[in-house]
C-alpha cells in the first residue's frame, strides 16, 4: 500500500512510522508530509531516508492510506476531502470523533463500526487506554458508573511537552533555578497540574469531558455515567488511570481478573504481594494496557471494583491504535 503520514515530524507522526514497520504493515511506498518549513528535509525511517513534503490534496491523492497526526483545524479542513478522493484516512485529532457519520474506533472494542467507511477517527489517548480495559468488564458484569482519575505524561502535549519537562528538570537540578513553562499552564517539573485542556462551563476540562463523550460512543453506551479528573504529571510517556466502577451485576476481584486476563490488548499485572502492579516505567513501549491493583470497592457493595491502568500514550493511546484501525480497514 502507498501510505502517507501527515504530521510526520511530530511525536505521534514518528511513532506511526515505527509502528508501521514493527507490525510489518504492507508499505510499498512511504510518503511523509509536514509543514512547509519542514518540506525538503529528510527523515530517517525503517524504509530509508524519506524527504518531507508539504501537504496538498493533489500531492496526497495517490495514496491508499493516510494517517493524520495533525491539528484538529487541519483535519476539519482536509480529512473529508482526502477520503472523498478515495484515500483511507485515520485521523488522530479530536476534530471528527463525535461526528455521527465518522466511526470512532478502538479495534479491541468496536472494530465492526468501521464498516465501509473511508474516514475513521482515532480516540483521545486516555479514552483508548480506558475502554480497552472497561469493555471486557462491561460485557461480563455490565456498567452503571465509571469514575476515573488520570495521571497523564508530558507526551500527551507532544514532543514540545516532553522537551519542556526535560529542559526545566535540568534547570532545577543543574542550575538551581526555578522551573519555567511555556507549553503547560504551570511548571510541570516536580509538580502535578490538575488541568488538561480548557475548562468548560460545568467545571470539567475538555480533556475530562472527552473521556466521557468518547467512551460512550465507542462502547455503544450513551447513558453510561462517567466522571473524570485529568492530571498532568512529570513523566515522559505512559498515562496512568485509577478507575472505580459500579457494575450492574455482582463482581469479585477474582472474576474481574479472569475477564481481563483473556481480553485482547490487556496485560494483567496484579500481584501486590510481590509489588507487581502497573507502572509507567514497565508500560513504556508496550502495546498492551497494563491492568492491576484490582480490588473490591466497598462504596458500591457487591457491584464495586477498583483497578489501576497504565498505557503508552504514544502507542495504544495514538499510533498503535491508528495502525490497528488501518489493518482492519485493509481487510474490509
């Protein structure tokens, strides 16, 4: 297939190229697109050096597949036209996720939603990590309520966020000065920030609402009650999530472990006696979402469960999920 990565110089764009190679996606020609200031430069890939191109519909029209790792404004302006030109499009931005005619897909959960659509939305990274673990529990026990607190790495703000965390950490440790900030609302080094994205009229941030809106759409559960608190933490990669659920039918930790152990995309990491539980340091670079700290939640009686998740934001939260969607589209 003739594959184009649009937004190829960013953190997700680079990860998309690596995942395509790792999963042996049948790439016969790889083309990389980025801003005009990057056009003409070359980027190393598993297929050799590839020259960056400035995007235009005419230039991209010959592609079989386009993976978009660009802003929502770009996706709104170009994604539909690209799909109408016959290119299969997977969009990583938030622009089209809630559009009724655009499937929002996590393949382990709702691959059938792809159908014959030529334009598929990739969900928010936090949502993708969450629903991979929620769906097997929903199928086994039903879901009434989900309360989640997320601990999100600097990678969620792209390469610029990761660079700022590294730079300002060095400033504090090596220069003894205070940490600064440009990407984040406050210094992230040696700090946590309980704000990701803009605040909404209901007091939640848009990031928090995305988790609710998108999870309902992906799982086909429009009435599911979901509350999220999203926090940025000073790690480079991997988002962690503390999840409390109330189920429709009684659930035990043992039964939940059994449901998760057999679920695609989930790795059960749950032996507190040996200090084995999900952590960013172990989930980094891993395709599967780690799930552990599974225990009964006494607030909801026999229908309450707590668990902890860790998933690589640049992989299952972005690039890996996008390529998995492309694999399914290829088979349709």
